[in-house]
C-alpha cells in the first residue's frame, strides 16, 4: 500500500472512527446477529442475512482503516518542488469550455474546510495526469466520462 499523507485532524478522525467500529460497532452487530438467530430458521431469516452483510462491511472498513493508518504520514503536506502539482498543492484548472475550478491535490481522507475547493485524489485519472505538471501545461486524460483536456493555470501550496 502506498503511503498516504494525512492532516493531524484527519488522522485523529480516522483513529476515532476505527476505535468506534472496533468497539461499539462490533458489539452492535454481535447483538443484532444474536437477536436475529432467536427469530428461528436462519435459511429464510432476512434480519440475520442483513446483520451478517453489515458485519462484513464493518470488518472490511476496519481492515481498510487499519491499513490506511499503518501506512500514513501525519503532518503538514509534503513540500515538493515549488510550482509543481503534487500532494499538498492547490491547482486552478481551465477546461476546454473556459470554465475554471480550484482543486486541492490530496488524499480523500483529508477533509476540506473550504466548500469552494474540490478534492483531487492523486490516484484519480485527473490526479495522475496532473502530477508533476506546472502552470501553463496542458493535460489530456481519459476518465470514465470520456477524454478531457485541461490547462493548468496556477499551482500553489495549501
């Protein structure tokens, strides 16, 4: 798993979520399964099936959070070369229609305080295409919605 940069706030939030899932979440699922078993035949017991499915989702989230926290770096955004798109930068882009948007290039686990900014994951098609680019560069990339081209207008640290 690649290292993920997390703000201290995101790290604490994810640790708290993991703690909640490992304690309260597991206990709630355990009780739901016990109650569903008391209803009788497990082969045709929708409550039991739903509780077991919810348990699988809970355990998957616990595994994901554990791995994420194990492979995370907490602190300020890494400072790369000035003016180069990378984790910890804010990027203003213009699309082929002339529309401009500001993106923050960071991991999805880090929340944004500014609703005007759009989170841009390094692993997304646009994120991968932009990584290492500079203001003035034109970037083409393929995403599920088709092929796109954007111009990098500005790059600054967040």
